[in-house]
């Protein structure tokens, strides 16, 4: 028996040694040899529709500023050609939280266009445009919205609400009295629908139509319904919905939307359901699939062609993305996915390339693994102290204004500036199958025939990589961001190889 144990132990030790040697040889080969990225344009996936960010909160202050140059500069940094060239504007339709007495955080409780003094107990008044003040209410946000539209790059506007108007809620507030309260009164399902439609219609006709009538318009009535949105610690507008009441509300809203579109010859679209948790692993209240199951019981869901999710909880996780992608391909293969909100949800403002690469991984993995058709950051403008903004606005002595950005801003630009609306994601395979090089990539075939390749290198070593599948493309435009430079650009004759610097994100546009 002892001899058998000794032989078995020796065999195990020998096997482990051989595996270790093989792994070491592989690691050396990968580290010191040229690796490959193989692009296959015949394998096509989702059609890309763009990138965006939200107007929430700080727009209420920045838009009220007298500094015209500051406001123009902020919108150029986000939507202009010298900036991120975002093509999606997420407009936050406020619930009036800023008007409620005792609401501590006024910025997180947006001003409503509806004139509360006109309410007489009859909820039909929410369908009457004369009961709204579009000249004075939320004017600061409208000012910036107009400047963003003037950039000419906006192709989609999503009007989203975090809560119903406080006159329609059970507790008269824009968040629940307690955790997980379904705060929207059932008798107000129609009124809330009309509230959103009236506001969207006015802003469409008086702002969007000034620039381009072909801009797509979506209405997202509910945001992150799984979260608790209530209690004494609630600091911002938000409304929880359990699966059954949310499905009933969407059914009512969709009916009102269809009738509104028919009567006004409009083409507004419904956006659902801004899920704050698509991982499906939390408590019963937050399971993604339970909401989807309830939606599928109603006829409106037959017309739904895309859903919106948020990547907060998943961050860079591969596991959750694979789980979600498998679920969607199995049960809803024809439903497109949008990623409509993300930030790292941490205190401080990390300006390093580390945070840039972290955000780049989220974008790249959402596109490559979740197959999202569009991707939006949470706040387009923030005031600092938290990892929630693309552009940070600071004031010195109350008057000197300054706009700053971090590496995260530049990394997002590697996608938003060079992955065009209408491009198709195509297969992009990197040969380092064990992931030792820290390299990830995603590729797109553009409408004009060019190919865009975004490469992320999360390692301390630069890599010379052979790019396969781009025969006939003899020119390449390289755009690179690392710890030292931002969007450093050069054009050169393509010889089949690219050099990816350490700790960097690079975009390569191949042309013939």
C-alpha cells in the first residue's frame, strides 16, 4: 500500500511539474513572440447606434450660469467634433423633487415643467399643455439641451424619468416612504403616461425639430425599478416597482403612446426597463428574469425590440455578462440590448490611466459580451468628489469656472469618436487564449467600408501584434491614450502589424 501511495504521489508531482514547465514555456512564448488579432468581417453581430450620457443633476446649475463660453465649451467637450462626439442625449424629465419642501438634495430632485398650482384633484390636467411652464421651468437644462443639439451630432434623444411627479405618488414624495414601496398610484398610470408624452411632445417640436426632424425619440418612464428607492436615507428621485405593477404600467403607457403617435403622426418609441441589476442573482425583488416574465404576459411586449440595462453591479465581470448573454440569446434572441448607465460608484476622482482602462474594459466587454448596440455613461457633467462624471465642473471663489476631464473621458472617446452609428461589430479574436498579455480587442466594419479596431492593453509590456483579416487595407490611422498622452494620432502605411503600448487604449482605423 505504501509503495502505491509513493508511486501515486510521484506521478502527481511529475504531472504538476510537467504542467508547470509547459505553462512556463507557453508564458515565455506569448511574452516574447508576436501575437495575432484575427478579424473576420463575415462574422457579424449587432449594429451599433452610438454613445451618450445623461443630463441629470448638474445641468440645473451649469445651465443657469452667465458664462456663455463655459456652457459652450462643456457641450463641445461632450457632443462636439473636438470632443467625444456623443450622439445620444439622455434628458432627465424631473418629478418636481426640487419643489418639495424638506427635500435635502435639490440637484437630485429635478424641477418639473408641470405647474402644481393648476392641479385640482383631477388627473386629466396632466394631458393639457397649458398647465405646463416651458418658458421658465427647467430652463437651465433646456439651455444646455439646445446647445448640444446645435452640435449637429445628436441622433437619438431618450427622455427618462426617475420618478412620477410627486402629485401622482402615494406619499407625495419623489421616493418611497419605505424601502421597496411601489410609490406610483395605480389610478395615475394614465396621468403619468400623459405627463411624459406632453413634455416629450413639446420638447420635440420646439427644440429637436429646429435641427433635424429625423432624430430618434425614446421615452423611458421607469429607471432602475428593482432598487429600494425609499426610506429616511433616500436622497434622490427614484421609484421602485415590483414586476407585476411595472408590467401593468407599461401596458397602460404603451397604449397611450400608440394613441398619441396615431393622433399626432409621431413616432416616439418606448424604452424599457433601465434595469439596475441584469445579473439575476440578487433577492426575489431584483431578479431580472422575473420582470421579463411579467412583461411577456402582455401584448405590448410583442412590439419591444430592445431593452435597456445598467452595468453598475457587474463592473468588469466576465461571469455575469456571459450569464446574461446566454439568457438573452436563449429566451429573447431578437431583442436588442442598450447599456444606458454606468459609473464606478466610488468616492474620489481617479485621473489615472488605471481608471481609464477599467472603464474601457466595461465598455469593451459590454459591447463584445452583452452585444449592446449603444453605450451611455451616467453623468455627462459632475462637480467632483465622486466617480460619476465625464466632465468635471469646478468653481474657485464662486466665480472662476473650470472644466476638467480624466483618462476615463479619453478612453470613452476611443469608442464614441470612432465607432460610427450604423457600423457592425465583427469577429475579433486575440491569440493569447490564457489572457497572459492583458490584451482585449473589439472590431467594427463601418458603413464606408473601413474597419475600426479598439485594443486595450492592461499590462506593463508593449506588444507587437499581427492583424489578420484586413487584406487590401494599406493605410491605418492610430489613436492612442496612455498615462502620458491623450488621443495621440498618427497615420502610416500598414505593414500588417500594430504596436500596442503598455497600459494603454488604442484605436486603429484601417482604410484602403
